[in-house]
C-alpha cells in the first residue's frame, strides 16, 4: 500500500509540474499578446482600414481605446463614436460592457465645468 501511495504521489507531483509549466507558458503568451495589442491600438487610426478620420480621433487607451468626434476636423461634429479595439475572440471586460450599455441606454451627457 505504501509503495502504491508513493507511486501516486510521484505521479501527482509530475502532473503538478506539467500544469505549472503550462500555466507559466500560457501567462507569458497572454502577456505578450496584451502588450502587442496595446501598442497596435495606438497606431490603429493610421491604418488604411480605419473607418474614421484620423484628425477626429483621440486615443484614450483605458477604459476604451478611442473616441472619435466625427466631423470635428471639418468644423462641425455631427456624432461621436466610442471605439474599443479587440482582436480574435477577446471579449469586452466588465467595465467596457458597462460603458457600452450606458451609451446604448442613452445615459450620455455633456457638462461644462467652470
């Protein structure tokens, strides 16, 4: 029984080592992907597929990536776009969803602070 338990313990230790290595590798890949994404967000407005005017766009980075004041460069803003950049299957996080929902529910206002 003792030998059997020792063998099970050895197997469990090997499995734990494999899982730890896999978790470390996954964390490295995830971190690398996030960092690449954050840098790409900054240059996105200069790419040819970007649908908004570069002079109208302002980079925020967090909690959303961009705000575009459509028409600003022509002297008359006719709409405002809140833009979140995602790649692959990356979902919106909780904060981004709350911003999206506030906009959908028309809970947006304009205030002047003096």
